[in-house]
């Protein structure tokens, strides 16, 4: 997987294969961002996490870069069913 560009104000982690991971960081703007090439979701009461799937193994990272896979074993098992390496930025409840 390619490296994710690290923003200086974001926490980052290193995936098991050595790639740098960084969650998207919110930024205050004057108007909402809108682009037909992007898909948006509402923010609910969960928390941000990034998951890597590498070689069939899923690892979850919190927003501050800590590995939290052991807290979400069912999610990790479901993600390990994905047959490709991937990075998923999402929200857990």
C-alpha cells in the first residue's frame, strides 16, 4: 500500500508493513466542502478509527495512533474477510 501523506497536526501510526497512516483531520472553513467525486457521511456518536488489512490481517488504530484491535475483535474478524490489502478510515460505535 502507498504511504498516506502525514499532516503535521494529525496523529499518525505505522502499519505492520511500515506505511505511515494518518486519519483525516477536521479543518474549520467558511463553507462546506462539496465535490461529486467524494462520498460524505454524517458524524454520529462513535469515534474515528483507521483499519489496515495487510496479508489478511486487520489492525485498527485510534485517532491518536494507538492500536485498538483487541477492543474490536468482531470487527477485525469481519475485515479479515476482505481479500485485498486496504486502508479504511471510518467510525465505530
